[in-house]
């Protein structure tokens, strides 16, 4: 019956990471769809159950996360959940093959050129030229700059647009359907938070890089739609070039992200000034940041983050598996040095998240460029449930055939992402100074004889 409502007890944890008490809502394409195509998460409750509401064609999972489970156990739970969906008419969860987008072949005048509107359709911001009287479409080029290389005017455009996306949440909270990240509505920051929380195989898994690559692309598309400007991209923050002075970065000024406090505090300056989020239980909380160690001047903690030289060396020599494991570890360290919301699965609440992950993707792009023969290697990649169960390998991408950068998706490339090399390099001077000190510091010489345990002497 299309009016039946049911519940069934099971165990399902949507993430192997850090944030307990999550409710996952999976929107289905009709009541008996063969696959689910959107996920969202609120933070509420502790009971675990699955609920289907046929009137809305949606399925809910509520549960407290069991952080003691291994990755294999978590995968087993996911399979159990998939079987449950199949039993109740949702079909099997399977990788969905991406179909090539149907691009319009509108008539045009000879030698005419143009660019598609920033509207989220298959022609979104894609250039075209007239050939044979019809539009021939090529890939949209997105160039991401390092945050220190943006002018104040460029950063203001980015900041203003992100804030417009943030304010969409007010409408989303009025209409629960817009919490579902299904591309039929205008997603807010809340949708990207919920998307990240439900990334079951987006962390501690080879899907890590392609999952976040796809997430960044979708966030960027929404920014371009909101600004009606195809040039808006996510600036990356290469924190590795200033890992020796992480707490002193200009990124933590009011002209950029705002203060990184010693104690955990609400963010009250910078681009996220005064941001607040409403939890699923109605609790209104501010965006939090800072307060992990309260000792930013300690050499031990400053050495926690790798240098850019170290990252480049790792990208040069590692296999994909090694690169993913160590890269994700370094990525985690940054999250929890910022702390607050950034050190949890709700990290996309903080705009620092997107510039951090843009840099992580730039690091991945570097690894791919250094390993052209293996650049699509991703032995453990599976599917991305949050993105219509597309194969994760679609968003591994492919190296551009003639230029720097990566094209995605693999089977039907529509976007070409490039990273402009950073010109802000304080690490160069710092490393030169460290090398000079090592050369000029006198070595202490010892001339003594010390008794050994066997009674002999050594000098």
C-alpha cells in the first residue's frame, strides 16, 4: 500500500568518523526506486531505526554512531542496510553509470562563440563555438588561486557569495524537503554539512579524494549560480607553506576567515562573522573555532603540520594507497588544529573547510601530475552513495591531454580544474634561515672517558 508506514530496527552508522548521534535521511527517487540519490544528516536522538514515509517517498535512519567498529564492520553494516532497502522495495544499491549529458545543438551563426549561463544545467558555464551551424560545447575551465594571492576585491566576491549560500539555510529550515541534497532545490550550507556527515565511504577509504573532489565541484557550482558569475571559484589555502607559523597566518585576520582563538569561541569576525546553525532538536548554536591545545607557540605542535617541501616529496614517491593514507592523516591534523566545528563531521559549517579541502585537492592534483601513468589509480574506490551511487573513479578524473589540471567526470568531462601556483612562499625564507643556522651553529666537542658496563673505557 502506498500509504503504509513502517519501522524496522537495525544498526547503521553513516560514517567512521568523529560525530555521534546522527540522523540520516535518504531521499529516494519514488517509493520503489532502484537507488537512493541523496543523503542528509541532522544531530539528534540515540535510538537506531529505519523509517519509510511513502507519502513523501523518503527513508530515514536514526542512530548513535558506534565508533568502536572497524572499517570492515562498518562496510558490513552498510551491506546489511542495503539488503534491508531491497527487501522493502527500494532495489539493490549499485554503482550507477553516468550517462553523457544531452547538450543542445542550437542553431548559431558562423564563427559565433559564447558561454552557457551559470544555471547548474549540463551547459553550466561551458563555452561553445559555432561549427556547421550548431553550437559545439567544450569544458568549463575553473582556475583556483591560493588565498594569499587573491586581492581583497576577489576575496570579497567569494566571501559575499558564500554568505548568500549560508543565508539560504533560513528557507531550508522552513521546508524540510530542501534538506535533501538532490539538485532540485537551491542547497544551502546546511545541505553540504549534511552531505559530509553522511559520507559513509568518503573517509578512511580510497574514496576520500574523489568524494571531496565532487563535493567541492558541487559547492563551487552553487556559488557560481548564486553570484551569476562563472569566474567564482574556491580559493585554496596552502597552509603547508606557513606551517611554521600556522597561528600567525593572515588567513586568520578579519579580512579573511577571522580569528583563530586560544580558547574555543564563537566566530565573531571574518567572513563567517556571527554564523549560527540550528540542530535537528531546535538548538541554536554558533559556529565554533579554536581551543584545542591552548599552546600555539609550542614547537612540538607547530611541527605537527608538514611543510610544503615534505608534501611535495611525499607526492613524488608514494603509491596512491600510501598517498591517500598519509594525506588523509595530515588533512585530519589540520582539521583538529583549527578545532571547534572543524574537528567534527559538521566541519563544512566553517568556510575554512572549503579552502582546506581545495588545498587537499590541489595536493591530489600534484600527485596525479607526478604519476601520469598511474594518475587514475584508485584500487579501493567503490561508489559514492551521496552522488547517485556514481563510481568514485568518475571523480578521480583524468589529466588534461595538453595542459595542467584535471578533467571530470571521466566518462563525460565537463569541467577542467586548474590550480594557479602559489606565489606566497614564506617557507622558502624560513627553510633557508634554518639551513643557515644549522651551518653556523658551533658543534659541541667532548673529550672525556666514560666507564662502560663491562669495566672497559671508551672515549
